[in-house]
C-alpha cells in the first residue's frame, strides 16, 4: 500500500492495532515483534495513544537488537520504551527484551529463543538501503539458518554486533508488516518486490509476500502494478 509520507506512521499504527485486536479476539492473546527505525517510532507513538488495544493480552518482542546497553541511544528497546511502552495506559502481558548487551551473545540468543512463541502474530519490519531486514544483511550466514530462531550476527553498519530473528521466524509469522519511507529506500524496495529472487543479495525478499506499507518516494522505483 502506498500513502503520502505524512500518513505512513498513522497507517502502520492502524494496521498493527487492528491485527492485535483481531488476534486477541480469535486466540485470546497476541504477540507483537517490533522493529527499530524512524517511521516505526512515529507509529509506536500513535499506537501508544490508542485506548482500545488490549495490551494486557499482548506480549511484546523485538526482531533484532544492537549489542548495546538498554539505555544506549542505539538500543531498539530504548526507542520502544520511549515511543510506546511509556505511553500505555495498561501494561502489556510481557515485554521480552533481547539482552544483547551480554558478553556471551550466543547465550543471549539462546535465552531469547526459549521465550519466543511458535509464531509471532504481528511482526513489524523495516528495509535498509542495502536490502537488509531485521539484522539480516546481504550475504550473512544467518540467511542460511534453518533450525535456530535467534542468532548473533555481525553487520556492516555500526554498531556491528547484533542479535536477530532468523528467516525461520519471518516465515512463521502470521502477519508481517514491512514499512519503507523515503527516496533512499526506493531501489531496495524495487529489488525486494520485483527483481529476480536472490535472497543473499537482498534479504528483504524473504518477506516479498508480506504486507508492504510505503510512501510514494519509497515506491518510486516500482512498476505501475503497485498501488
């Protein structure tokens, strides 16, 4: 779906809220995995003001995390805490933070695997200009992971050390919402959605069949088939 840049955060917040309410209605609970980034942050701020989201039935997870302290400006958890968690009128069922600051990153990944549900109900993802999503970067060994659900990775962007969901989690999620904003993402979006399949070169092709939410600038490289 394409919208103007001013409406993208509102659209993402609305889609997240509606999906969470439906999941609680159908299954009695819901799981939400958050992404980092500027557009998700704005959406989380809007979502935090929605009074009818049943937060006590919702568990919150994170699709990836930088290996920094939870109060560090680069922490996805810190962003979510400031933009969403601190604004909620009712506490979520749980907030499962990736403890990526631990020296033993393998142990931190294993611990996070132990608390993940079999399938995330609502998974929010972004797209990097290099085509990465979560912290699955081009040519990362994690792209070939078939058994694990969370692994440590080293990416090309600072801070390089991270924990990330693997393709297994992305493929199992009940609803994946991919958000992209700005002309700088146009090439990555076009490669993700319309280029020949080459996941090693463009990991966001893993979620090619997801629900994509983008502004007109990010959609600028797509053919007329997209609206």
